C-alpha cells in the first residue's frame, strides 16, 4: 500500500508540474500579446543609394549616419525589424546635377519604405541634404613619404627614401581632385636602423569622395655607415686691396659623410672666405674670422681649423729709387 501511495503521489506531482508550466506558458502568451499591443519608439539607420550617370561623381557623399526615430505598436515594430534591418533610399540623378532633399521629403520617402503605414516617423537627424553631381576627373600626383627614422650609431641614410610607385592617381569630382598637388604616405617608422630595407607602406586614407589607385607603395630605405674626410680649402679674401695678404692661406675642413660619398667630396665643394668689409686696416696687421660659405648637402656635419686668419700689408718696392750697390756694376 505504501508503494502504491508513493507512485500515486509521484504521478500527481508530475501532473501538477505540467499544469503549472502550462499556466505559466498561457500567462506569458497573454503578457506578450498585451505588451506588443502597446506603443513603443525605436531607431533605425537609413542608407542612400545614389544612381549617377557614367563619368559623374558626387562632390559630397550623403551621410552614412542618418538615423530616424519611429513610433508604433510592438507588433508593427517587430515585423518591420524582420522585414528590413536597414532603410534604403534610392535616388536617380540621371539628367540632373543637383538633388535637394528637405526634411519633409526624407520623411515621406522613409515612410514609404516601412513595413506598415501605422508606424510613424517622428524625427530625422538631418534637416536637409543637398547633393551635387559633377564630372569625374583623375589626376596623377607625387607621393610624399612621411618618415620617422632613427639610426644605429655611425649610420645614416645613403639616399632619400625612394618610393615605387612614386605617384598616385586621384579619382573623384573635379572640384576636389584639383585641390591636391601631392599625397602623403602613412608614417614610415623604424628605429636603430643599420641596414637597408624594403617595406610596403599604405597611403593616407582619402576622403570618401575620392578614390586612390594604387592604395599602397613600396619604400626603399638605404642605410650606410659614415666616416670622416679632411680636405685643404683655399681662403678667399673679399673687400680688400691687392696689397693685403692673409695667413694661413688654407683651412683644414673635416666632414662626416657616408662611405658612398667619400670619393666624391673634394676641396672644390667648399668655399672659405674672409670678408674685410668694415674692418679697420692698418700696417701693423690684425685678424678676421674665417667663414665656410658653401658646403655640399650630403655631409652629416663639418668643422674646420683655424677659425681666423691674420692679414697684413705687403708694400710695393719702387725700382727707380733703388741705387746700385758697390760691387754690383
């Protein structure tokens, strides 16, 4: 009897649980029906599809962040969500150069794309859109490398960073393409360089109205070690009479330069000058500073010695006043 009663109790317990779950399910359905019958607000993104004639571009693209506020019953908003996750507005600009869309026009066009007419368009985050189509143009401009480079001790660039290709084609509206004379690369960043390398570099991202071809380039970075070389450079005297002489007549110029330029550099690449304009000249002699006024652009650094020259007069001897000396006849 005890076993029978336990079985009956277990059966009743399972039956009660089933009834309870059924009641909960029915209550949930009624709750859902009531909730979905109420009015709610929701937001939806809107994208544009602008059809242009061949060879035309938009001077400014339509916004990609247009959002519309909607109001409707839960049922309508739910079905509209599954009907279309996004709202698409299509406009054909064939034969027209301008398209002006007011808030009222946008509201009406969005309303036509909704799942139900019972859904209301409350708000749009743009008052007006003005689109202008113009002739598409292309222009080839040079690429400017943007470099942030540091080198290992006693190393430097052998040559300016070379790009391949070294130019890019800009494609877009004529009014925008004509504004650019060059295009920059993304930053080329390397540190402690001690050997040459070849790397791929992307170009800076263009505005949405423009397209680039190509979108990347290759940068050749040539690195070399540097050394020192000394040359003797004659000193040129400016603004002085012919009777003035200077000492020394040459200076020693020592430059730090890349190994590839060692044989190229000669004393002819430098100009050392002493300018005596405004300097008080006298027979007792004085000094004037020496300046290096010309030097090659490929050297890393330069120093020279001495820094000043002494100048003095050389008096001419009149041969008519010279008397013959005894024994020189």
